C-alpha cells in the first residue's frame, strides 16, 4: 500500500461521483513521492450500486474520476465484502505480475433514496426467497445470530452494548466517522429495539462515503514511499447464502476459511496482531468475528468486550476507527476503508486514535450475513 | 346412506369485539387448507388418503381448488362446487349424507370457510364483524359414524319461515322432549329473538332449554349447517340420546334431521390455542380494509414462476434427503448441495410438527422488508425464528398466532399455511410457524458466563519469515515467483 484516501462518512450532500473523485484524488495525493494517474495499471471499484443509481458498468467511473480514461477496470460486488474482495483481487493481480500499480476504491451513496427503497437495498444481499420473504432484513438476520449466541454462550445485551460503547469511543476520535459521539451502556440498553435482542445502538448507521487505496508491486512501492504498508496475507471464503443452511448459527464459516488462508503463510500469528479492523455491522458481528478469526475462544467474544480488552488501550485493540458501528458503513466502501485505517495506523498517522507502536494489523470484511468474507493481513 | 366419519373445525385464535376473526395472514383458502390438513391427520399417522370427491361450499375459483390439493400434497381432486350460501350447504350435505356409500371407495369431503374481515371498500373497517370466522371440513364414508336417522322438512310457504319450521319440527318430534342438542344454524330469526321451543316441541315455558350453538352464523352463511353437524358429531355420546340437527336453508327450504351414531367419529379442532385469546385492536382492524394487493416489490423480488416452482418445498416441506451425507436439500435439487453427490437422493417430506426453535427475533416497526409493511400495520411487530426439524434441516419462519415477545428458543412448533405478502395482484402463501403451547420448551437457554476472557496465545505455526524480510511481498512485475500466501492447496 502506497497511498490511501477517504471521504467523511455520513449523510453527505455530495453525490456518488463526487465522493469517488474525492477519495481517489486524496489517495493519489497521499503517495509520499508522488504518483500520477497514468501510472495506474488497473482499477477495481467495490460498490453494491445502492439505490440503483448505476448498477452496470459502474467501474468505468473510476477511470473517469481518477483521470485515467482507458484503463482496465473491474466492478467487484460481494455485498458488504465488496471492498475486501476488490483488494484481494488487486493483490492477486499484482502478485501475478500482470499489474504493477492498482487503484482500489469503494463507494456507496445510501442516503439519497426513500426509506422504503432503502429497506429494499439493505436486504438485497441476503437470501431472498427463504430469509427476506420470511420477513427478515439484516438486523433480523443478525438478531437471530445474537439470539443463538445467547442460547449457546450466554452472550448478554450488556456484552453487545459494550461493543457499541467501545466503538463509539473510538469513532469520537475519528474525524471521518459518521457518528462521532460517545455512548453510555445505559443509553445502549435503553435504545429502541429494532430486532430483538438488537436495539438501535447495536446497528451501524446508513452512511454515504468512499475510500481508496493504491497498491503497488514491491519494487515500485519502495520507489513511491519510504514507509509502504505491506499486504502480507489475504484470504477469502464463502458459505451458504441463507443462515438456516449453515453449519452453525453462532459462527461464520466464510470468516474461518478466510482467516485460515490468510494466516497460513503469514509472517506473524494472531497473538502478534497489534490491532484488528473487523466487520461490526451489528455489535454481535464483532463478537462473532473475533471468535471466528481465532483471536479468542468460541463463545468468549462477549466477555472480551465487557472486560475492556478491545479498547484502544486494551490488549487487543479492535476497530480503532470506530468500526462500521460508529465510523459508518457505506457498503462497498467499508472493506477499503478498513485498509485506509490500517495504512494510517501502521504509519503512525492515526492521530488521537493511534494504537501505539502498531506494526501488524488485520482487516476482516463480511458480505451480508456471512455468505462471503475476506481477511487481509498487513504489516510495516 | 353415508356416515360422517370425521370432521374438523378450525377457529382462528384472534378475537375482535367478541367475535372470532381470522388473523391478517389468514383467509378462506388458508382456513380450508388447515381444516383439510386436520381431516387428513385425524385418520391417523400415515393414513393420508385422498378423498374420492371434494365438495366445496365457497367462493374459491378453479385455481384455488387446485391449490388446495397442492397444499395437502394430494393429486388433483374430483371437485364439485356449491354456491357459498345456506342453500349450497344444504345441497352439499344432502348429497353427501344421502348418497349410497360404497365402503373402501374413499371419502367424500364437504368443506366451507368463512372470514370475518371487512370486505374491501367497506366504509369503516372498525365496524364489528357480522359473524365469526371459521372453517369446517366433513368426511363422509361408509356407514359407520354419524348418520341421518330421520329427516323432515318442507318448502316455506306464504305463511313464512316460522310456521314452516314449526310444522317440520312437529312432524319430526312428536314427543314433548327436549332435544339433546339443537344447533341454531340459520339466518332466519324468530321475532322473539330466541327459539320458541315451547311452541315448537310442546315444552313448558321456562323449562329446560337446549344448549345454544358454539358459533352463530346469523346471515346466509354456508357454515351454519356444516358447523352444526360437526358439533353434533363431536358432542354425541355413543349410545346416548340422539341429537337433533336442524337448519333452515335460505328463504325456500326448511330441513330437520335426527342424527344417530353408528360408530366412532373423530372430530379435530384447530390445534393448540394460545394461553390467552389474542385481541385485535380497532386500529389494526381498520388497517385490514385495503390490503395493498397490487403492490409491486420495490426490492428483493421473487418472480411468480420461481414462487410456483418452489411450492412443494414452501408448502409441503418437500426436499431431498441425501443418503451419502444424511443432509436435506430444500427445495429438491439434482445434486446434494452439501456433499455434491447426486446418486443417493430420496424425495421426502419434513414433519409438519415437532421442529424446535433455535434462534428468535422480534422484527420491530421499520425493520421489516417492505413486503411486510401491511403485516406490520395489521399485526404490529412479529417474530421470526430459525427452526430445526428432527431430521436435521433448519428453516426460517415467521411465527404467527402469538404475542411475538413470548416466542423463545427451545419452543416446539408446527407449520401452518398462511398468507405471506401481497404481490402483483395476488397473495403469496407459505408456511409459518405456530408455537405448540401443549409441548414444554426444551429449555436450552444457558445463563451468562462470568469467566474471564482468554485471548488466544500463539496457536498458529511460528512465522516462516522474520519480520522485516518482506514476508510475502509482491514480486516484481513479471517476476517468476508465485507466493503461496494466498494459494489454496
């Protein structure tokens, strides 16, 4: 990684093209020794096309907005894991030797549409026939996972709330975050219910935003900056689309498969991680993620949050950016935004939310309720 | 002569202003499906025999009749339809009771259903319903069961129905004896408002009165005579005094029948009721007036062809059981989606009852897909659960006929066919879950743990590359090496 750009996340007045332009131009501008658009070989755009504003051929906009018309572009769509998969594809393209410099951008514009249309778009990435048309949207699907997690492990509403409180604490320090205000445990527990046991504060907001990352092959990266951040592992996996068909209701196989692959030949272990950006679209998702990633024993994710181990100053800082929960979750942008955060953190440029001395980091991105997932590992 | 061998009576669990009313996810079709299911099951496990003929006293069209057979998993049925009036019910019953029964030829079913919801376009949906909602299914077969011992009746003349009823009753009932049970199943009303038994049967005024019917159908409903017969069958003691059934059909005919029991009759009622009656508020009743039947999905869309394709799984829980890995695939496919084998698949059906809830949520206002906006406005929040069937597979259901906050993991459910959501001019139907209040939950819930969290220590193989050596950094462009870091073997 040689450069990264990020827009503010939130309910923004900018349209999708302006957001995309802003993120990719910021990424270009962030390359220490300078990079011009014409040096980029290929582009990868992660977006669901929320609202239907440009579902087909959206990736060509990437070439337009970065100012490199004509370059090969790819639209990558795996729901909320689009960003992670786009990054993985770029990494693989560079490893193959065919691509030297890749631009990966993620984008979503979610607040333009009416509330009924938004509820539709928030549901398109689950199983339509057996889940959605039984009356579920994603809060409902994750609520089912939380319900089962409570049955099997006793994970309480307080444990869920602890995740929200911690991520809001971090989000309050992130100038790009959608929700930059702290929450109390009491406020979380008293928040209106959305899909029991999940309340409003257990759910990520609906956000606009874009993020972009520039990746380069090792030799070129060393020419572009003195402090590149290396992507040292990448894994991806999938599972049945409908939760009902999966092996477990308290674990995402896609995450486990992705993590196993990413760590298989990684130059560090889970215990050596300095921070993790994990997919916390709902508070329960962060708990399950830490278990599936192998960072804590199955069933203990809730107590980890309650014990304060995952705060910025805890033993295992999780989601220093505020996560999807506080930073916001513009679907396609999220996976790319995680790498932006890691780029900042490992280069010691994360300001108030800096994890001291961070050298090794993990990014975990999930599509929908776990039908797809990626894990990326990065180090200085 | 033919005998009433079994009957089923379905009353919705909802009430509005003292009347039994169907839930917003029920209609004549779903009530009939339920009544027929109960009839099939009352014959005993494994005895789902299709009727030789189906006689319906409903407004349902040909397509709905085919759908009934689909829902029951029966082949296309020989169907006779009667107009949905008392006269239609009279004709159907007369034909079923009086036809010469041939043992072993299969049953003749008579079905009727009635809803209580306001009709579309009604000026005010909050007006109380005019009648109770119910469905009834009767199976006539052979000569063992409840039979019609005697009958009388006649046409109503110029002197009005009152006198015609009295004349018919007097002919049929010579002795001044209180009938064991007389079911008032007619739209005809005496001016007194009650049945003047003393005048009809010569009873002394103020003397014992026959019990009143369980359900009143005070308009021209086909349900009255059929429900009356089902109740008579349910309550008739073997060898006891004969009950009487009488009814008046429309403005033309009066009929009175004496019933006798010549053998056992099974009567099933609509399953376990909730602990307390579920009431519908004025607001949600009002909201039922105009279902958005012509809604077109703004979103996750299931084309009608795909909906129809998956009916066997959606309505009857049909799937393929894989002999190689033991897993089920619903809807059926050519290949087991778990192990990929195709040679060991057997078509099978999951049991309608006995699945256990593994995970539960309550979808609050605003968290429902747009398809369920109507459901939310007519019923409020609803529960959705993942249920595991005894053979292994899980399915996701909306849980119906219940206060959603009372649904918890561990409860045992049965499935019922209900309306799911309106789409492009028709209702889409599918199975929902009903909590079996008569079966104790399995109580799987565990208390929260107080243990300290344990972060994973080095459980992975030690790194193969020292930090700083680059690990699996990308090779130079065009480089020959292919790092294994992201390769599967």
